[in-house]
């Protein structure tokens, strides 16, 4: 999945999001070259300043982790091929940045992104919101680490939804 955002005056605007459909390819190498070409195409079309990706994680299936790691590596190489820096965030860090909870469900992340990025139509696949979440996570983390004012005190993790809402009133409507 991928998500492209633009930030103007601290306002996040959704430019594009979607998922690369690979079901029709049986060969892993065809899937990887398709990912590389699609990411390269997105880079040529939108000219991003940075690429953020979800870091590989170990789940229940080692083969799934290996395949996902390869796909993430191909995305990183596509960005680096255009001299675009890459930031990596763990799934837990991304969920924390978006929802305030590192154990949030995909549905919770998608609902929060809908509120943050102000889009109407739900994407067909959660892969799209996963990609968008990585982009928004980078913005929130970049903003927090570079700001010298009140943004520096903004919390990205809280012990409950009520704490998150109290700590981040500007991210809730």
C-alpha cells in the first residue's frame, strides 16, 4: 500500500493512496519488479521529498516476513534510486503516532486517518491505509523532533483513548 500527503501550514492533505495489486503474479520476482516500477512511477509523478516505510516485523509466519521484507527493500531501493531519503517506522510506532495506541487495529488506524486527512471514501484495502499511516507517522515524528515550540510537547502515545484525546485535542474532531 502507499499514501502520498502534502503538508502546508501544518495541515495534512491527502494527495493519493492505493494498493499495488499483485495477486495476478505467481512469480515472486515479477511481484518485486512490479512494485519497483509502480513506486518509481509514483515518485516520477508526485516528486516526494521523503519516503517512509513500515519496517519489517516478525509475525507468526517467517515466509511472510521474508516476502514483506523483500517488498519493503524494493520500495526503499526505488526511492534511493531517485536520491530520496527513506525513513523506517515499526508497525507499533506507526499505530502509536496515528491512534495513540501501539496495539490499535487496522480499522482504528483507518478511522483515525480518515479524520486526520479528511477524505470521504474508504479505500478498498487496508494496505492503502497502512501506506498512508507510514506517511502521516513520519510527518508527526518529523514535526515533533524538529519543532522548538509547543509541538515538541505533543504526545504520540497515551495509555487510553481518553488520555490521547486530552493530550492531542488538535488531532480529534
